């Protein structure tokens, strides 16, 4: 397992120290002059990323192709104009990642900088999340959901020490979801703290364009039911009682619409409760959502983002990495005892497990195994697809021993 060598990581850190002062970020008193956010990222990176790797891992072109079909890609097209001056001076490259840290768009006018980027695989179709390449600005911005800078040797792997990078998350204007990150990359000798503000401004331009493209004049509802339930209506979080949350989830799972009798059966199944009780709950839910539920049959009338549906869509598209990200919060409505909710919860878990047993994405499999540590067959599959010399192999063996012991 890789360890954090603080002696080598903190010696001669003139640029990092200066950057920390200029950016006004707290330093960790136990790690010389290393900023706390960087030190914590190193600790997260150590079990997963060998420091000696030279470049980011490839993730294929399918994700890039799918991304170009999304509204975010349309919004990013405005960056060419907004970033023109920045690109023309030749010192910076602009990169955009998707929500799991894959580079999906790049722009740079300097051929030398482009070749330098290619040496570390800073190109579309590669993984730049923290678990794949260690401490980097784009990965930190996605993880923390706020702008981040990583200067020179603050990067976890030595191959990135010649770079300084500044990134900001792209936040959906209604749902608040982090849709990706915009990162400015330059040689470490050309880094400047003001670049962090530029990255933030570019991300805000994309969010504003998304507001025009994706939101329009219709109402929008975003629902998260993997783990802790959360519902946002036109960007504002609303609190729903457990029964209303269950009803909303069931209506979302049946876009064709549900009759009162069907909804009653899905919620109770054993004949408990009454039709009038369900009808009253739907009325209160409709009011909370601004009338976004039709009266008969019950179905949604607004634009909907629903994480459980997004997860299953990712699995159908073969995007195990995205599915794992969506599943990290926990199981589907874990506190619900409604029979139809339990059935769908089991279906999601079985589908995730089946996809895990087919995947060879070590990073995503490790994330899944951390979430579901007792899936011994998945752990054994992970051990099989991990090369013997991979620094993560010892971590995986330890996970298997813990699963066997318990």
C-alpha cells in the first residue's frame, strides 16, 4: 500500500507555500507548510494511487460521446468565446470533466502545452478523479463542490509536479448537482492565484447557459432517494414526511401514471390504510410540489431528476462508474417498509452487484466494495482483475480478510 512520505512531499515547497498564502487557505500544523486540504487529499490518495504512475488512466470514448449529447455540452460550447483571451496567451489549457471526473472537453492554442498535456494523458476520455490520479484540482473541486487549486508538487503523483491547476465545479442551477468541473492547467512556473477566480467565472457561465437551455419556463423537481431522501422544487429544498416521499418515489417509478387503487396497493399491499388516506397524502404532496402531480391517473407534470432512475439508466448504458457514484449515498429509501419500495430497492442492489461482477474498472469496484463490504464474490472478482503489482492489491486482500472474518 502506498504511504505518504511527508519528508519528500514537503521539502522545498516554495511555490506551494506561496500559493497557500496567496489563496488564503489554512495550513496543517502537523505537515510543515502543506495546506490542510492538500494533506487530507494525499491521505485519501495513498491507499488507491501509486505515486510512481506517470499519467491518468484511459476510460474510453463512450463517456465522451454520451456527454456530447447532454445539455452540459451545449452550455460548454460558450467557453470558446469566454476563454478566448485566456487561451490566446498560450499559457493555459481549459479542460472540462463530467460528474465522475472524466475529461470530456479540452481547449488549448499552444502546441507545446498540448504536447505536455498529452504526456500525462490530460486529454478527453481519461480519468482525473482523486481515486484515479490522486490529488488534483478538478478532482478536489468535484469532491468539495467548491473551487480548488493544486500547485506544483502539491499534486500527489510526481509526474504532475510541473503543473499548477485551478478548478471550479459546474453546478446545475436548479438541482444543485455537480455536473462536472472546469479546470485551468498551466506549467507550474506560470501559475497565478487569479486563475482560480477565472475558473469559477467560467463555471458560472456554463451554469447560466444551462439555466437557459435546461430549465426554461417549466417547473423542475430533483429527487434523491439513494440513502437520505432529499427533494428540491425549483432549486429549493422541501421537507416531505416519509409517506409522501414514498408516494412521490412510486409515482416517479411509474411515469405512465398510477390509479388510486394501484398506489394504495404499492404502499400497503396487506390491505392496511385506506384509499382516502392515500388520496389525502397525494393532495398534500401535490400542494408541496406546486401542483406538479396530475389528479387521475397520478403522474408528474414537471421536469424530473430522479437519482434511482439515473442509476438504472447508467447501468443500462454500461456506465458502472456513474452508477456507483449515484449509489454512494446508500440503498434506495432504506427506512421504507412499503412493499413496492422494498422490491425496487432489492432490484437496484442486485443490478449493481451484477454489473460489478462484469466490470474491470478497479477504481469503481473499490468504491462499490467500500459501500458494500460484505459482497465477497465482488471482492474476489476485484482481486482477480487487479494486476499483481498494483499498489491497491494489498488493500483489496485486507478487505477480503475482513469480509471473511465477519
